């Protein structure tokens, strides 16, 4: 079994942070910090551990906020390098000996967000440094909520920053619905302030940045689907392959949902001309098992058809009702008269984001967003 992610924040993390902060500021009370940060740490989940360390930092770093930021910045490791594809490079354990980086940056960002809201300019300068050692995507959000005008002025400059980490922060930190992050309700309601930033960053040379832009647009699509469909239609014209890939990733939720304007933008606004069947490998399966899906398609069209094949699993909920979740399948061109068989295994193991309940579930086959076939199956309690 994989090590729980929460265990990345441990007593070794605390000791390393204490060592580097003491190096940067000899008056740092290392023993007190280690006592405060270590007290009850193992009982906490991931985010609670992060906040626990941030609280210990607040009690041991200088009371003067600007001085505290100076200490943090002096204790940092060099920025995380990027590989040839513009992705953060893997770092070995020895990289931590140079200074603070990795998971502790999350706690440092939380310290800045809790203590620095009245010092926007100094806080943003510190987050600029922190994000180059991991990410400050969570820490910047309270500032966007508190002082959006000042933060957006800074983000408009950061889209041209030499560091891909900083350029990514522009997009990731301002996502309306960032997972695990503070929801930015004003941007959920009106994403207009972020659109000029995304327009610049969608052609960024770093795939690390472009993936964030795609996820940001996908966030917007959940509340403003027509806006994102229009964006895709406009920005597909003359797009390089990298932008096409970004726009397709940004469209994934809308394509799964069969959003008509998005399907039209991608040339997927037509029904299947032909026959489709869906076969399941069993009529019942236990929680923890898997279910085989076989799809057979026969084209009756006189021209090639661009198809996106997804499937929706209608899970039984605790109240007995069913709710669908769409899963990705295949994307290809079906030639005239072609017959094609497709197969996959769908896992029915519980995951942290979805609890499974026994009962009669259903799987629907979606071709270009349209339901073309379906089958029921019984999910049994775990054997």
C-alpha cells in the first residue's frame, strides 16, 4: 500500500525546517519550534499538519512581518529546476540540504497568508520566492479575496516572469475552484479578470504552465460553459499543436457533458451514423472488483466520423438514488463501413472521493455526448 501523503509532513520535515531557519536567523528558537510543531503531529491529517506547522512558525518567527519574510527567503533552497519539457525536475533527498523546499513551502505560504494580509506587496514578494520551491497556489488566494485589484496588477506582470513556477502561479492561484483551495466566489461568478492572463499563458513554452491554464479554463466551464465554448472556437483557429492539446484538455468536462456548442467547436456535433452495442462482463460484481466493458461500433456512413466515446456510471448513493459520473473512453475516426471493437476494465474499488454502495447501478455509453446504449449491473457488498 502506498505511503499516505500526509506522512510527507513529519518530524523530519520539522527538523529540516528548524535547521534552515536557524541558519538564516541565529535567534530562531529551534527547540521551541520543534516542540510546538511536533506536538500531536502524527494524529493529524495532511492539511491539518500543514496548518499546525504554520501555527508553530507564527509563534517562533520574528514578530515583524517583513523581518519574518526576510528570514524565510534567506532559508530557501535554490528554485526547483525544470526539465527539457518545462516540467519540475525530480530532486533527490540531498536537494533538501541546500535549504527549504518541497512540502514545508505549503506551511510557509499559510504563515504568509495568515500574517501578511495587511502587507500585500511584501507578502506577494515572498510568495514569488516560495512558489519557485514548490507552490504558493493556496497562499495567494486570501490576497485575491482581500485585495484583488493589487493582486491582479501583480499577476499581470508575472505572466512575463522568467520563472515558469511564477507564471504557473498566475493561472493556478487564480483558479475559481482550485481543489483544496479557498473558493474564489467572485471569480466563480465572473471570471473576466483572469481571461487576459489566460490568453497570454495559453501559449507558454512550459507544459507545466499550459496544463494549469487548461485546468483553469475547465474550472470556468463548470459555471460558464458557453464562455469556454466560445474561447475554444476562437482560439482553435490557426492553433499550434500545443494549444490544440490545451484547449482539448480544457474542454474535457463540456465534451463529457455533451455541451452542444463545445461539441460543435470540435466538429463533434453529429450523431453516430451506425450501430453501437455495450456488453458487460458480468451481471453483478462485488465492491472492490472490476467490470469489463466491451463496445462494438458499426459505421453506416459514407464518410469518416470523428468520435469521442465516453461512458457514464450511474452510482447508487446513500439515499438509494442514482447519480452519474462520466469516465473517459476513446477518441478516434471511424471510417465508412468500419466495424470496431473496444474494451476496458472499470474499477469498482472505493476511492477517497467516492464511496460505493450496493444496489443496481447502470452504465450508459456516450458517443459525442449522446447516450446510445446502456446496461444495468448489480453491485454487491465486498466479498
